[in-house]
C-alpha cells in the first residue's frame, strides 16, 4: 500500500472529507487550471433548447473515466431528443446567458469551484444537480464501512441548496433511495437517474470478430478503493483475464489503452465481461456502474458482482446477478466451459437496454422532471447487420 493510502486509512472518513474541502477552498484557481474540453458541442445545430453540462477543473474530455463518459452520454442522449448540448467550464458560467433556453447539469462537487456570482448565475436557469448521499448518521455509517468519496462538507451541501435546483439526483434505485432522504426533508425533489448506455458508441456491430481470443474482458481504471472489489472478483481468474485501461493494472493480463471504437467489439466478442462495482454498491444499492449497460448494449455477456440492486433494473432473464461470491465464481467457470449455454442472456440483455436503459431514456426522465415536453422517440435503428 502506498504511503498516501496508509495515511488516508488513519484519518476518519468525516475528517478526511472536511480536510479535502478545506484544502480545495484555499488553493488558488491556477492550481487546478480549467477543464480540458476538446469538443464542446455536438452535431445538432439550431435547437431551441440547450443542455449545458458544467465541467469542473478535473474534467478531461480525452480521459474516459466515469465522470466524463456519464456527462457525454447524457449530453448525447439529450441530442437524440432534439436538445443541443454544450460543455461549459465552471469558471465561465456567464456563457449560460448565450445559450438557447439552457438546462444546466452540474455535479455537487463542482460547487467547490463556483466563481463569484456563480450561485446567482445558476439561479437564473433551470438546473439539476448530481448529489451525494445525505441522511441521518451517514458520515458515521460510511466511516464504519470504510466507504470513500461519498461524503461532503455541510457547507458544500448548503451551497447546492442555496442555488435552488429544480431537482437533485443520483444513480440510486430501490432501497438505495433511503440514503438521500435528507434532500427530500429540506423540500427538494430527488429523482433517481441510473447510468445508462450511450448508443452512439455501444451497439451490436456487424464488423468481423477481433477479440475472439479473449475469455474474460474488463475495461476500466484501477485504484485502491475499487481494487477491494477487483481482488475478490477478478484476481482469482487472472489467468483468463484481459484488462484494458488508461491506468496500469498490477494484473498479468493488462494490455494498456483500448481504442473507443474497439470497446463495443471487445464486449461483443469476449466470452465474458464482468461488471464490478465499488465496495459500497453491494451494501447501499447505489452507483450501479455504467459498464453493465455498455456490455449489454454491445451484445456482450455480462455477469455482475453481488449487488442485489441490479435487480431493480434487470430481471433474471436479462442479467446474471449472483447471490454470493461463491456463485459468482462458479458461474465464471461454467461460462468458460460452455459459453454457448449462456447465449440467451446476450440477446435479452441487449433488448432490455435498448428498451429502458439508454441515455435518451435518462434525458426523457430529466425533461419530465422539469415539466418540459418530451419528443416521441424515433423507431430504434439497428446496426448494419440488420439484427432484429
């Protein structure tokens, strides 16, 4: 374990969150620079309404981490509904006044960096905020379980409330909604918005196979907190595992970065693509990873870790969700012996994603929550293969 991680382990969770908040507040803006936005707009011009996606100083459009892919996926989902989008720096909120009827999407964490007058600027526009859990005793609960990155300072939360958002949201379902009860008690509407599939990138492809040699495939970053899950679910199958990612993995099958255009082909071709969550998801029922939707939306065979909240989104015919770690490992071995016996999950999972879990569906949910008209979806286009 790195020295930084050992030191962090000695500091209680609530204190660590407060220290992070204080350090950010007193660092000059120049310490961060601005977000790196390489393509601020999409392909839709002349729209009468715009989704403004606020990007904080840690946003790097060329780095496909979860925060980037979620923002871009939702933006493209809105574009599919006839709403243009633009990525806007948190340091340049005055840009919102130049956009056509902006709807503003901002994360709670980016309130740390609002410039002078930023709250007033947000109040001018309809905005919705991605927030952290808030309920009685949550800080102690998170600390006792060793959950990281889920708490924020009360002062930051008050800044969110002071901006008067139209609603707040998080990727939560079922029992996980109870962890956001504090927002409702303060009179703000909470809307559950799970992650989804960006169908502009992930779909069943007619391209020739390229990754048929891959038995178990995983694409993503590696960091100590999530590695607690990786070591339980992926490490025991390291001999059959191929990993792609922009950060180095301490696994034998690490192959480095993967081209964005190859990712859906990998999911389609590989014998198995596990979807592994952060440690808190199994207990809290929140933050189902985007990978579930990507794999299924590419026609891949997906197996999740032991996270019952997946059943709030998919039934037992659509997605394999083990009840125990032992069942997970048994299922992996069975798939590697005879993947054809599980082929039915590929088609059922794909159809479920296309029917309920695309970013166009999430965009429609946002528009409904805002009381705005939702355009009727066009008939779903299939790939060049003509898959029914």
